C-alpha cells in the first residue's frame, strides 16, 4: 500500500491542544488518567481520517494506466467506505460500486478502491463523494461511460437527530453509455446486485 501523507508534528500538537480545550468545555477533566493522552490520540485519528486531502486521486489513477482494446463493463463492487460527514463530523459508512467501459485505456483494479478511499478520507457529503469519484474516473480514463453507486449508513441519523437506526442512503452518478443507454445501466445494476428505481 502506498505511503499515507501525515500531518506535521506541529499540526498534530496544535490539534491536540484544541482537543484538550474541547474536553474541558464538555465538562471533563483532561488531566484525569483516562483522558491524559486522549487529545493526541484524537489528533492522530483525525490525521488518518482526513488523509485524503493530502493525496491526488488523479495521480493515483495515472500511476497504472494501460492500453487495452476492451469495450465491455469493468466493475469493482463492494468497496468499503468510511468517511466523516461535514455537517456533524460523525461517520458514515457503506459500500461503493464502480463501473466503467474502457475506451482504449484500462486502469489497474487496485487503483479504483484507492481513489474511493482518497475522496472518502475527507469531510464529505455522500452526494459529493459520488460525483467526485465519477468525475475523476471520467477525466483520467476518458471511458465510454462511468457508473458509481454508493450505499451508506449515516451515524448523524442513527446517533442523533431523527435516530433512525437502519436507514440506508443510496446515491448514483452515470456518464456516457450508462446515462444514455437503459440496457447498459441495467446490466451494471444487475452486476452489482442492486435495484434502483
């Protein structure tokens, strides 16, 4: 796996300082045994959870492009997603299903989940995440079409607010042949085992 870009030591220390202040504002004692190292732990967790800001998704794809005369649907499905919603900074998690129809260029299959991870490890909206993945694949690969479907559960809905435990949000984006041809889109939906109306 490629090296994940890290925050500087200074940034980690600044984050830890602010998390310590937040603990105090919540009514906790940041000096008690169980919380002494919590600010730096949270800072390091945020370093990992937002490392997508420090990666270039286009460069990820461009690192493994190959010329190939294949014009059928390529699908990578059930890609795990763990992200933070930008409204409450609470997790949403689920799966992405990606398809594209090559137009003379294919990409190493491991690069597609890495692009998903790159965009997911930012403060996100599921709708934007879906569009960003689609746009990146379309721009770099210039395929005959791209299809992206994301199914996710949002903890901001289940832990707070409406507190609905089992709801799933589904978003989809299509370009080219997937957008224009109903049969092509239905073939993709069949391949990923989904039934969108």
